[in-house]
C-alpha cells in the first residue's frame, strides 16, 4: 500500500468494510490502536492516495447526553473541557464539543442542574 509496515501497530488488520446506503464506506479495524493509526493525517493521506478514485474522509462525532450537569458549568471554557478530560481519564482533545440541550438562561429560576451534549471524536 505504500505505507511502511513498521509504522503500523503490531498485527494491524482490517476486519471489514461496509458500503452504506449513502455511498460511504465504513472501515472496521481490529483494534482501537489500529484505527487511531489509520486516522493520522499522513497515514490516511497515503491510504487514500493508493485506493484510487476520489475519496473524502470525515471523522464521526459521537454525541453523548450527560444528565444533571451543574448549570454553573461553562461549556465554552477550554479549562472546563480539559478538566473533564483529565478527571475522566480520556485522551486529551477527545472531547470536541459541549453544549447544554436547553440554554441555561432559558431554564427555570433556581434550577441547579441541566442536561448537556458532549461530542467525542473517539
């Protein structure tokens, strides 16, 4: 494929490929480490170059609803997002977006918690 085998994690293999009804292709790897390796920009660029044709890659954002978050939480503050990543033990820069489902200024007076949507890249 043109990508040095020494760059890939040990035992990296494709488990499957599925063509979706939208025309997109979903690639499945054997491990998360292998998927992360393939998603690296230089590796993906070489992979797509050798596939031929026109290909566009897009990372899928995984949205998760988190209930009962204090309304004092500010999802626009980078420090708050980094603190969540550190305290949760997830990789840095994995939490891409955060927003309250209902804007806090529209909540009932005295409301202490609300639900929030976190968008994860991995």
